[in-house]
């Protein structure tokens, strides 16, 4: 065996490998773990060119994976002003006014992270931000990226002056035939986005590099991307060729209701496209929208009389698309927040062709019918959930999401514990930029069922995971989800050289304190892609 490229010693290594649960040192050669053991056992493998890092008692876990992000520039993530901390309408106006100064008199104000609850008293109207924008056009996405708010000037520039018809379940919300500025779902948002001057390719590339740097600094070594195209694969190739692909990425093709059959055929030929740190082979669908705006697909209407329509106007075509891509060996991924959406996805997967080793998955699963819960384990469907979304929910159920659903469906909210106990494969992620990408926050939220740090606040319910389960939700379970369980998610010889180094073991740390635990190093493919100056 050649001398390793990297040796880590003096650590408290939690391997998640049953054969050797704990160790103090790791050796990595050619991107693969070649030895795990004591300092003495591993140190003797080092050669003159081996980089040796003394961890001085730091905690090491398998490289963390986020199972659901939108981390590369796309039509879903336009960038701009981060409003995720703006809780009131005045907060939003202050942010918009500051951004107006930054972009200048001729610029567009773009942003994301709007909170539905900030508009509970006024309703959602673009005119509410007109003065703060100083007459500039503004297009702001809500925190779930399924609804946007456009100012009157933005609607004017986009030529949106009334209701429109769409191939998907989307809506330009109007009162007396005049747009309010509320745009529900991608088709409606795209009307105004088309009027925004697009970024250059170099700007998009620089944004991707910056985002990947921030994700790896938080300890992430991999992610499952949730919106993609052939252009996404081109970007991944460019990033990897330039040495800028700092993490592993599984990238899908986003299949929309209007995607023609001919394009299905063309995309299917790219099933096995891959690089060293990325691969394709996934098809992504939306069967519904979100509960907060009334576009999730429910069996019974929500409190506003909404939620009874699918995102695909013809669900039979969705089932046809799932069958096509499943039959070509793709893993199918379906966004389904509502209970009817979840069942329709389960039914589509049940009836689709099977492919060895491929397990389809459903994203979000914010509420579901009791009879559908055991189907995940029985039918081999993976439950992909984002516990950070629960941080917007109030234990007294006074928030917009809970009010819309009512107590009965709230009792079936984000059933991570029940799904796991049923034998289903569970995997965790953030849905960034809908929620913050920090995996420490994700693991804490899974354990607390409330925002970390709010010790005097009751959890939303009793569906919490244990500390080790939360870690597995970001390590071994994501690897199993994408068919990488034999090379990813554990620290063992023959596995990829991906590890995350914390100052404190996240399993032993109090959940409320976890977000503050420093990430000391992130190693991907044997490369140290992030290193704290203290290490």
C-alpha cells in the first residue's frame, strides 16, 4: 500500500461502523480511507509526503450530507436580499429600503426568506413595499420559494396586468381582476423573473463557488441537489475541472408538467453521467406546493378552503413520467407536503417499474394519512424530511401553517419518529435556502422539535429523534438514500475519505448548544476543504 496522503491523529473518532465504533486516527490515500485505528497503528503508515494533522482531542464523525438543498444557481434560487430574520412587515420594509440604496435607482430589488406570518394582518400585497422600494421593481420570494411578492413596478415591467392560465397549478393572485403582487408557484413567479436582467455566467459561477465554500465551512461534505438540468451538469463539470467542486453532489433533472415526452427521452440518455464528486441519475417532480400558501395537495380543504388541487393538473401524466424514468433506472424524487400528495406519490412508485438497488423517495411529508405511514417501509420508499421547517411552528398552533391544517392534521406533522420506528429509511436535510443549511441546526431541530436555544419553549410534539439518530440522518441514512451505503456515511477502510471534525462530539453535546460547536475541519475525497485556524 502506498503511503497515505492525509493522516488525522489524536481525535475522538465516532465511526458509525459496527466493526469498530471508536478510534483515534484515520489514514486516507487516493481519496479513500485506508486505515482506522489507534494513533500508533495509523501514524506508522505515514510517508515523507503525508500530511499529518494532530486533532488534539477534537471529535470526528463521517462527513455530513444534506439530503435536500438548492445550492447551485437556478431559476429556483435567484439570490439577493436575505430576509429570513425579518419577522414583521416593518423589518421587511427596512430590509427592502436598505437594498434599494444598494442597487441604485435603476436596479431590481431581489430577495428571499419572507415570512407568511408577517402579512397575517394586512394580506399579501406588493403595494405594501412600494414606498420602501422607492419606486424600484422588487421581486421577493417567501421562505418556502413557492410564493413570491412583486411590487406594482415589477408587475408593470413584466407586463403582468391580470390573471393567467398555466400548465401547472400556479396562480397570479388577483382581486377584481387586478394582480395583488402575490405569485403562487413557479409558473407565476417566472412571469416576473423573466423581466429581471439575468446574471452573467461568470456571476453564476462565482456564486456557486462561494456557496460551496460556505457549506463546507459548516461541515457538509455532500448534498443531494433538488433542482437541476443539463446546464447543471455542465456547471458541475466546470467546477470539478477547475478544482472548485468542494463537495459531492447528486444532481437531478427537474421534470415539470410541461416537459414534453421528447425531452424525457433526451434526458434519459444522461442517466449514467458522472464525475469524481458528482453524478446524475435522479428525476425530480413536484406533485404539490406548500401548506402555507394553500397549494399543498390535501384530502380535505384547509381553513381557507384551499389545498385540493395537485401541482400537475393531470396526475395521470405525473404517474406516466414516474413510470418512464423509473423504467430507465432513475431514482424518482417527489416533493409532497400534503397528505393527498404523499399518497399519490406512493401510488405512482408502487405501480412503476423497479430497478435493482434504486429506492424512490418523497420529500417533506409534512402531513400524511395514518394508513399511508407503514407504506414507506413496506414499499421501500425513503422519507426525506427537513426538521428546520418546524422551527416556524408554534406549540399553541397559532402560526399560519398550523392554522391552515387544524389540530387533527397537525397531530400528524413531520412524523419522523413514527416513520423511523415503522422501519422506514429516513434521511434529513435543510431545503436551503428555505431554511439555513447548517447541519448543526438540522440535527438540533430533529432532537428538539423546536428552535434550538429556546429552552423555555415546549416542543411542537413528541416525534423527536435521539442524538445518534440525528447524526445518522446526516451520514449513514443519506448514503443509503442514494445507493452509496457501501462507500459513504461511515469511517471505515474502503469508504470515501470524507470526514467532519467538530470541537465536541455532536452526539454527546446538548442539543441546544449544538449550533455553537465549532467546525474545525471538513475533508472531502481526502482533501481538506475547510480548516479552522485553531487546528
